[in-house]
């Protein structure tokens, strides 16, 4: 028994996140019985990646505050004030917390025609499925699962999203949700192909599909090496997260809410944060592919966290850019969105592929 | 509110003559009440009601009355100034006339020739007047005042025919005078004609605005409540009644199926006291007098008395609005004399 | 359809497109750093209102001449005249009907009605919106939370908010009524009844009458020096022979 635990401890200790800043505190905590095991577990890189960064903690915080940041920033650009009345001297910072509480205590209405079981299960399933790609995205050198096929797996998991969203619409069994679902499906098809081709261009450029390697071996960021791929990837990301110029399926003003028109209460709350979760994941992927991942001036006090810090900073920047798009562009019609997806973006993606091939051949 | 010409700042003064009070130290209305109303001389022409500035004189159940006059009377003397019976100078006979003739309107259907209506509307066509006032009646032969504000009201014409019942013509006349632009034409009984003349004598505004006064031949008027009760007793059905007339001392009520006749003398019991002191049959003071007596059936006897009346009558003839008949002066003599006999009732 | 004009989208070439996109993004970035807020944070800030702002209406019974002009002119029929204990008629306003056109204030010949900058009055129910004369004399109870006043400034290019750390006064001096140089005059003196209604209604003592018993005449007079041109006698004259006429100076 003890041998097993010691073996496990050795495995964990050999792969620890080192943070010089909190080491004195950790040394103090070592004196408390059993605390050594706990610290070892938490600081074990795969566990740390899942639970803290870039996993649940950082993800959760961004889910909690990005809606607020988006609303506040868009309001500033549009000469408004944004969330204001709740803790007004801090600019309504806990607005989303209040919204979440409201969603929690609201009744979840399941209408008569809905497929009750799926209707209630899909929001939670979707939420969990949306978290899976985080396992493969490295924040600096912290990653949960290190595999040479990281990018392919992430792309595969991203391609699962539409299935779940369409499942939401299907379980609602409502004509409005159905229309929204069909529109969503169209947009996904238009966006997935250029998205995947742009990512493939980067695999060709870096000659690897291991996300950790991709991030750490970028001496020049990918956005400079292949800007066309970066642009294609960014527009496709906007389409994939249903942000404003491509908010075709949801289109609040005309169609209410797209696939999730029938949802209310906490089920709706979960779906509401889905697009922010998706935005977080795709922004993280974009940071790894085009912005050098956790590359940046090393901060000695943070140790391993230095990479994670730069990664999160860049990810938040990409997310913010994605969200601010809504103040700049009006929404496209469905046909315009599809046209953009299938012609200019596909051509751009192919050009990006060609650029990568040429660069690889030259260098 | 129209703006008149510009004026200079300064005090504007004017004098108004008020009549002598017969009863000193009493209000003017008390004078009127003592001299006219209480002596049964009042003919209910309602001239006083129309002129009262406070609008407080009222015609209540066919008696002119002023509730609370001690408090509310402004004591301006207007009622006394305009009352035709205050200094009563009874007129009788046929009076002066320019033309004695008869006519039958082609546009309107009345009891006889409907010439009263024709005169008002022809004057309106001429542009002499823009408002006219008639007496209207309903199915039960109750009277009401018909105020014509334009030619387009030709379609809903008043029901013509002699009504031996009072109507509030003159209060409506004052309203018309206040609002008219060109002038007002009025159709009324001899007592009302005297009232209009008295108003015109006293007030230039009436002289200026009342252009045409058509008088009606009048033997007497009755209060509706009393006369209707009497006629129903005689077997008259108001819904079938076509016309009422007085022919040679007999009251004739013609209905669709039968006629009821009885002597006028029998109505003396309900004859109002004012009428029993009236001697004017042909409305001597009017511009044109109209009536059924003195011409063939279907024609109205027309007595044109003044230049204004002559102008309108010439216009009617020129436009061919009426057929011209023949008037017989001698046929009027009986009724003129019948009313002249009433002079003996007057004790001044 | 002939005569219909086809709307053609403006044509942009690639460089134009890139320029417009760059301009849009640049504006967004600029605004996110230095925003021009157009929102007034109402209870804590208040917009600065001009002096002729059409707000809650106050009433001064001392200046009222009971001419009924306000209730006659009111297009929403919100003003009713009610008899006060001193037998005078004073206006009452039903704020459920009032459309705040302030014709009443413009028409007030005595300057008894005046505007304020109060525009946020709360009522418990509809019946309470009927404001009696007594309630119109004093302003309603006011709780002020605002610390700043905000002004919209339109400069050459855009509209901006200018915030000042001062409270905007709610009350405005009553604008003295426009002196219309009009006096009442009798246009048909012969038709005068000498009913003396003009003397009774005249507030300024311009119309007067003297009865001379000896000659049985009434001397009527309208003093144009005293006449304010309120038009009360013109309205009340039973023969409608009085008119308002313009004064030549």
C-alpha cells in the first residue's frame, strides 16, 4: 500500500509546478501532517492544468467576468454606461453574479411537446463536453494531456459542439428552435471547413501537431509567419462562437434566441455561458497557434506560472477582440454569412495553406 | 376675436338712454311685470327673454318669469325698452302695402303656397341673408325653432303649415344676429314682428342684421297643452292631421280620412289673454305678410309692404320660384274686423 | 414599375474597404479608451434644463384674474376652473390629461401660472393626478439625490456631455406676461343695453358706469389707460358689441 502511495508521490513530485513566490508558504504548510500529499497533488502538472490553469478555475473566472467585460466595453464604445446599478461605484462588477443567482432560482419550464429527458440533459452535457478541449491546450508548459496529436484532438472535439447545440434545438421540439437549429447548422458547416484548413496550414508550417511543441518552438509568432491563416482562423472563430457579425442563429432581435428559445432558468444560464466558454477555448487555441502560447518575458517569481500568465493574458486579449466585434459590425444575413464562409474564407484558407507550403519549402 | 382698426389710447365714453319708470323706485322688471304680465297684456312674443343680458328671464310654462329677480336683476331696463306691449299702441287693419297678390312655391310644399319658406330661401339665394329662422313642428304638432344656417339645409325642411301654438323664435333670433355675417331673415306672428321692429328701433345691431321679416296672418295662438287636449276631445288624431285652419269663423282640422269642424268661438275658453287683446291680423309692420286667407286653394296670399319685400318678391318672380296667383282683399275683411273687435278688451 | 428608382449600393474597391474597416476599428478602440458617454445617470445627475422648460405648473392666486383663458385654450381639456371660497374661479389641472404644451402659461394674461423644471412627479393613483388649486400653489415635496448637473454640448463634430458639480435650480422666475397693446372698445354704442356686465367683470376698473336719475341716462365708459386687454368684458358682453382693438402708440 505504502509503496503504491510512494510510487504515486514520486510520479507527482517529478512533474511539479514550481512557483518560487509561494514556496516559503508551502514549506510552512509541509509541517502539517498529510498536507504534503495534498500540495503534491495540487501542484502535479496534469491536475493543476485541469483544476486551476487553464482549466476550471481560470475558465470559471473568465465565464463569470467576461460577460461583464463585454457588456461594459461595448457600452463604452457605444456611448452607453452598461451594467451599473449593482455596486455602482465598481461599475456593476457583480452583475453576472446577480444574473446567475436569478437564473438559479428561476423555474425551468419544460413545455409539453419537448423531449423531457434530453431537454434537461443536453445543457449539462453540452457544458461538460465544451470543457474537454481544455485538457489538451497548454498554458505555458502546464498541460493536462501531452500528446503529439493535440491539435487534431482539439479540432475533433470542437467539431462535436454543433452536435450538442443541434441536440438542444431538437429536444426543444419547437418550430422556432428548429429554425434556429437549421440556421446554426448552416453556419457551422460554412465555418468548420476554413477553420480546419487554417489549422492544418499551421501544422504544415510547424511540422508538428503537438500543441506544447507548437507553442514553445515559435520563435516568430504564427501571426507574422502566416497572417492569412490567422485572419481566416479569427473570422471562423467569430462565426463558431456566434459573435455579432455572425450572430445568425441567435439573432436576439428577430429570432429571440435560436436553438435555445425554449430554455429558461439555470438551463438557459448554462447555455448563455456556453458561447463564452467556447470563446475561451478557441481564443486559447488561437494563442497557441498564432501568438506563441505562453511565450513572453519570463517572470522569475512566478516560475512555471509565468508561461501560464502570458498565455492567459493573450487569450483574454483575443477574447476581448472577438467580443468587441459586435460594436463595429452589424449582423450579416444568413445567405451573406454562408457566402462569406464558403467563398472568400475558403479561398483564404487555401491561400494560407499554399503560403505555409511555400514557406516550408523555402526555409 | 377679430381685431378692429387700431385705436388711440384714451377714454371711450358713451351714453345710453334708459326709459322712464312708471313705478318709481322699483326695478325695471317689476315695472314690466306690473304693467304687462300681470295685466294679462303679455303676448309671449319673448322679445324681453331674448334681450335680457343675464339670460335670466325665462319662458316658463308659457308665462314670462324671472326667478330671484330681486337679487339677480341688473336693472338695465332692456326688457322694458323692447316690450311691444309696454306702451301698447294697437294696430289693426290691412296696413300699407305695395302689392297684394298670391303665390305658390314650386320648390316647397306647405299647407298652402309655402311662401314664407320661399321668401326666406329666395333671400338667401339673393345673398341678402345667410340665416333664417322658422317654426318647425313634430309629428304631435309640437313646435320647435328651426334655425337655417345655409342653403344646404333645404333637404331637411321644416314641416310647413299653420301652427296655432307659440314658439321661441326671438331668443334664437338674437343668437343668429350675433353670429351672422350678412343678415337674418325671420318668419313670425304679428306680435313677434312687432317685437323685432321694437328691437330694431332700439338697437342698431338688429336694424343692421335683421334684413327680412316675414309676418304671418294670425287669428290667435294657443298653448300647446290646452289646445291639444281640446282637439283630442273633439276626435282629432294628431298622427293623421294634415292641416289646421280657420275658415269663416270655423276651426277646420283636416285629417287623412275626415274633417273636424267647430266654431272658433268655442275655443274662447282657452284663448290666451295676450291674444284676446291683439288686434293685428295681417302683421302690419312686417316686410311681407303671408297667409292662406284671401286666395285660391294651394296659394298663399302675399302682401308685399316694403322695398326689401318688393326686391325679394321681384326676385322670386324673375327666377320663377313661385307661381303668381290672384289675391282678393275683400276676403280678409271678416277676420280683420273680427280681430278689431278685440280693442274693447284692452284697458290701458 | 416605372418611375421607381433603383437603389444601388456604393461601390468600394479593396483599398476603400480596408480603409473603412480600419476606421471603424480605430474608432472603436478610441472610444473604448476615451468614451463619450451620452447617458445621464439620472437620480445622481440631472440634465440641466432651460428656463423655458415645460414642467410642473405652479399657480399664484394673487395674480389670477379668473379670465378662464387657460381652460379655454387647453387642448387636452385638462384644466377645469373651480370656484374658490372667495367666489373666484381658479384653475385646477388634471395631470392625467395634461400634455405639457404650456399653452395655459402662454395664454395667462395675469402671469399667474408659471413653469418649473420639475418633471418627475410620482403619484400613487390616477385620482391623485387631479391637482387642486391649493396643491398648485406650492411645489410638490422634492427629494433631491443629484449632485451634478449635466449639459449636452454640441460642438462642430459631435455631441458631448458636460458635467458640472452644481445643482440646477428647479424654480424659474415667472416670465411677466407679454404686454399685448390691446384695449377693449365698444364698436356699436347704440346697441348697448347698459347692463353693466362689463363693469362687473372688469378686474382693473377700466369699465365704469354712472346712472343719472334726472335725465334717465347711463354714462358708460371704458378707460383705455386702465384696460389690460384681458378680454373678459368682450367675452361676457351680452350684445357682443365689445371688441379688443390694437393700441397705436
